[in-house]
């Protein structure tokens, strides 16, 4: 219908032609000029009904359809509830009743609290039962059957954990404010997730016992007191998710760079850097700062903090001083082992009596289960430093070399014998794992086996000029090379004894030693100099490499939760060692005099190309069908296993 254009004045009674709206409570409501047609409303003119029903005068004159406007009633304001005296009295009675129920609830007896079963229901489930016992009988609502999940026992105050995590990430975000916002991937890490990663770190620290944390440590305490150390622990322990770990490592580098540029020097920063370096092979980045530079930062911070001159320990020594001593030992441990792989690089930190005293003091205090192995680890590092200095000159006299090899071998035997009692010592304190063999003792054994491998690798590389040495020098050199091969096999035999999960805990030192052992086999097979009596084919070095490579590849963990798109440290190991395996298919010696993988030895003892049936190639008009093809490392120099930088290329996946 079409309504009138205007409502009558207040003094005029409404006519029968005018419309009104009756509300639910019988009152009439006005809706203004709501009955004008759509065309008149659009042109903002008065809508006058015509004699014909359903059409106004303007629409009739224009000969168009008159569309009725659908009125929309304005919502009425909600009525306020008036608290009548009777309603107030009723509420007071309910409050008095609830107060009487709470007062009548008996207080639990502490003597019987130990015998009570654990409460696993939420408080709302127990409230109806108490009301039923202490009030008048009446209908009781049925208790829900779904139980709440048990609360985690490792968080003493779960209610405060979300705020702690938020505060931590906000502080990190403020630190790198000049470099952009914090990646949202890591802002979603909850405190419960952080605590689980911290518990994983407690297993990892057995392979790097220089930043130990007590088992009663909670992540909320580290978030407030040692944020950088907690950040590095999260990075190192998140190996289950490659995306999360790479994101954490990238953001950690930003935070450390800002703090160092601001001149910050603290034990928290030093410990965080040590943990970050110790498992750096999991998140190696070719575009980021190198391990050598990070290690130099650690040594510089340790020197500025005066960690090389901490007073001798006593019974009441502060735990902070013991942590500082462990951190200083960690700097030396990383510096000593990483420098061995590159003989030409200058050591950032050399052995001193202070290091040995620190290790002895920590071992005597025995604050953590890994402390007793610290003196043996430092002695082993000092032994390898002695080996490096003894054979720094690659040319020498055979007689002198023989006496030095005997001296160093005897010293290694004494180190090994002194550490054999460690498992027995641990068995007295019920800290034995995996069949009475402690992981920390096995870590020391791994380190000592790599030290012996380093001894014979260095001594076997010596050259003895024939005019200055006796006739037995050649035989002595052959024995050194064979002993080097056997030491590598013994080290790899020990390396395959770990279970699959323990390979994730290996520190960068152990992982580099493992790569060094396999690389040594490749160098002995492909790059060893000619020596009477030495034949890599007869010794079957390629088969030895295949054996250990296949065993390690089968035992190393595989990618989880859809991480196949990213090449992790273990997939990188399988890929690079597969290339090495192909290069060792036909080694030098009787198998291939020129070292080419495309040549074999015929029955007439002559080298024949396996491509001899193919017609000679004619590139640029020059016949080269009779030329031997180059070895893989000659085509791709990055694959040269004799290079001192091959280990780092292996780690970064640039091979």
C-alpha cells in the first residue's frame, strides 16, 4: 500500500486513510515518511495517492510501475530491569545459602592427604557433590563424564606461562626492532613446547658438557634470567622441525649481532653462542657468519669477562663461577678441534695450565654428571695440539719421526687407560645408560679414537728424503700409512655403535670427526702418493668406505613431518657420501693407473678405457678418443677431498 506523505499535526486526530503501526504492547509507533513509493523517495518529492489503488499520481503520470516501499521499523530501546525489593531479597537468600555451604565444607586432614587419589576432574565437577552432602536433599544435576586432561607436572605455575612467553618474544622483538619484526613462526611457540625442547637439551648436553643445566631448571626461569641461552637451546633442540630450526637460527643471529654491536658482554651471551656453535651443523647457512667468526666472538667475550683468571674453587664457590669455568673450557674445546681440520689456520685459544685446573676443580665438585670427563677431554685436546706442533714440518728425518710417534702413541695409551675407570665410577651413582656404558664415557671414547686417527694421519703425511734417511725409512712410512688406515677403521667401528636418536645429539666436533674419518678413506684411495708396497686396490679401501657409508646411512635419522623439501644434515650426508662412493668405484693402483673412473685393467695388465668400443670424439676437429677422461675432482674442484676446506663444503652441502 501507499501511505500518506505526511503525518497529521499533534492536535489533529489521525484520519482513517493514514497508517499506524501497533507495537507488541499495544502502543502505536511512527516510522516517518515510510509509505512513500520507491520512485518518490528516490527523487525526494511528495508521494500523493491517485484514484487508482496501488499507484501514486507521479508514477501514474509517468506511466511507470509504482513500487511500494517496505517499511523497516526502528528498533525500540531495551527496557532497563528494575531491581525490586523482592528480587534483592531473593538474591540475598541465595548468597546466604552458598555461604553456609562453603562454611560447612570440612577441611581436609593433612595426615590423610597422601592416601587420597589424585583429583583429575575440574572444580565444577566436584561442586555439586559437596552441595548435595551439606544442603537439604534435592535434585542433583548429573555430573559430566568427560574428564579434564591432566596438567603437566614440569610447570610449577601454569597460569603464568602464556604471559612469560609473550613477554619473552616481545623483548626479543624489541631487540631486533631495527632489523624488522620477529618471524611469526617462532612467536607461536608456547611455554610447554619450550619446556619439552629444554628436556631434549638435557640429553644433548652429554655430547657437549660445557653448558650444563640442572634438571630442576624451568624454562620460565631461563626466559627471565638467561634469554640468550634459552634462545640458543630452543634453536639447537628443535631438530624435529627443520623450518622452525632454520627460522630460530636466523632470528638468533640477528639478536646476537645487535647485542654485540651494542657492546654487550655477559655470560648469558657467551653460553648462548657456545650452544649455537656446538650444533651448528644442523642449521648451517652458507650466507651467514662462519663458525670461525662466531668462535672468535666467544673467545673475545671470554677474555673481556676475565674468564681466564677466575680464583680457585672452594666448598662454597658460587655456581656462577663454575658455569663461567665450563664456558671457558668450551671455548678451548671448540677452538682446538675445529683448528685441527685446517692446519694453516691460527688457533684462537691454546692450552694452558689454567684450563687443566678448571677441569680438575669441576670434576672434584661433580655438580653435573658430565663433570668427571672434563679433565680427560681437555687432556685429549692438548694431546692433539701436541701432535699438530710435532708434525708441523711435513719433511723430516725418519729416526726423529719414529721416536716422536712412539712418544705420542705411549701418551695416548696412558690417556686411554686413565679413562677406562669412568664407567665404573658412574655405576656407583646409578647414572648408567644403555647397558652399563654411559653416554658421556662413550663421548670421551669417541674423542680419543679421533685423536689417535689424527696422530697417524699427521705422521703418515711426512716425507723422508731418501738421501738423508736410512733404508728402512720407506718401510716405516708404509707402516704409518697402514696404521692410519686401521685407526680410521677403528674410529668408524666405534661410530656405528650409536642408536639412531643419538646421531641427532652429536656436537659439531663429533660430526666433523665422523666426516673426517670417511674423507680419510677417500684420500687414501684416490690421493695417496706412490709408495712401494702400497696398493689401494689390494687393501680394498673402496669396499671399506662402502661398508661404513651404508651402515651409517641406514642408521642416521630420516626427515620427519614433511621436511623432504629441505636437505637436512643427514640427507646431506647421504647425498655427498653417495658422490664419494661413485668416485671410489675404481680406485688407483692396479685397477686404474691414472685414477680415472672410466678405466679398467685388462688381462694383459694394460689400462683400457671402458669406452673403447665407442668411436673417437671429434670436438673442434681434434681427435681425443684415446685420451683418458679426467677424474671427478679435476672437473669439479669443490669435490677435491684432499682440500683442507672439504669438510666445511661437506657440512654446508656445497659439494
